């Protein structure tokens, strides 16, 4: 095979690779683009066959109608508050546990760590009834604490933070101890700044999970004043089943915070995913 033929094959392989990547990206992005476009259509345009890809006239009034149909401000507050508390809890508990597993030696450390990892294999639905029973016994039904407390820890978060913190040089921590730094100071001033990509990755996952959570709020909450955004949008489905334009507008409103979060943290997020599990 000549040099020109090899160059031609390499170029064809690269073109095929990028074509597959572009096709995959299109398949992933298209539903979101269609959702945003459909949120500006009339219900009739959304249901037309063959489909209409652009609205004849953008219906921005769909969003004002959405605000009149459900208390969107209250739903946003509930979702932002509960998701924010869960993210803070997951970051704090996972980073503390990860620091302990990565940098301290104590009896049963490996066994305990493997037991935590084993809980990742247990489906959520298996623990759903026991957790609901505990929450009910504590009197937390239809409360913020009942909605938030079960999500304040994450086995995956502990694993992720431990893997990252293992890469922090022990010599750096020993030098800080020699200089008189306390253990909380070492954790907060030395280790945490070095694992920002992992924190950003974990925080993004925790926020998306809490923001999109539907089943647990549905079980715990019965007051509309405490409803989160997924429950509020679900109420549109039952009240305005034919107004698919309102459902699209509500879904678009619900997705925007996650897109904004990813845009703000994408550098740390991608770095965190790329480096996860390289050592340890």
C-alpha cells in the first residue's frame, strides 16, 4: 500500500468517525431543540401529521398561559430549595467520607468502603418502602425534611471523592501537619481546592437527580404548596391534556436550569469525568 493510499484511508476513517459523532450529537440534541420550538407552537400545530417543524407565528403567550395555569414561581422555589440543600448535603457528606477513606487508616476501612459500594447495586425501588416507612414514623410526610433528608448522602459520591482524593499527595498533607495545620484545615484549605473538578461533577449529578426526581416527591408530598416542578408539570397533564403546547412550555422551563448549570460548570464537569478512577 502506497503512502497516498494510507493517507486516503486515514482521512476516510477520520471523516467516518466525525460523521458518527455528529450523528450521535444530533440524535441527543434534537429532542431538546424540538421541545423549545414546540413550546412556541399552538396545540394544533404540534399534533399535525406530517409534523410541522416551525410555528407559523411564535406563541410566546404559551409561557404566560403556563404561569396562569400553575404557580410556577412557587414550584421553582421548592425545586431550587430542595435541590440546593441536597447538593450541599451530598457534597459535604461525600467529600468528608471520601477524605476519610482516602487518607486515614482505621480497622475495617476496606470492608466498610466495599459495603458502601455494594449499596450502589441495590435498586432504588427495593429501599423505597423502608425509607418511606422511616420518614412516616418520624412525622416527616408532607415536609421539606422528608423530601430532602433521604437524598443527603450518595454512595457514588463517596466513591468519586475517594478516587480523586487518593491522587492528592500524602507528602502535601504531611507537610501541612508539620506546619501545625489541623485536620479540618487540611480538608478545607488543601484537599478541597485540589478536587474541584470532582465536586463540580458530583454537584451536577446530584442537582440533576434532585431536580428531576418525581417518584419520591409524589409519595411524600400531598400539599400543592410543597410541590416541586416535576409534580407541577404533571398536574398540567391531567388538567390540560389537550394543551400540549403548555406541556412543552412547562418542560422547557424545567430544563433551562439544568442547561444553565451545565454551561457554567462544563469545564470542571468534563475534567472530572475524564480523570475519574485514574488512580486508586
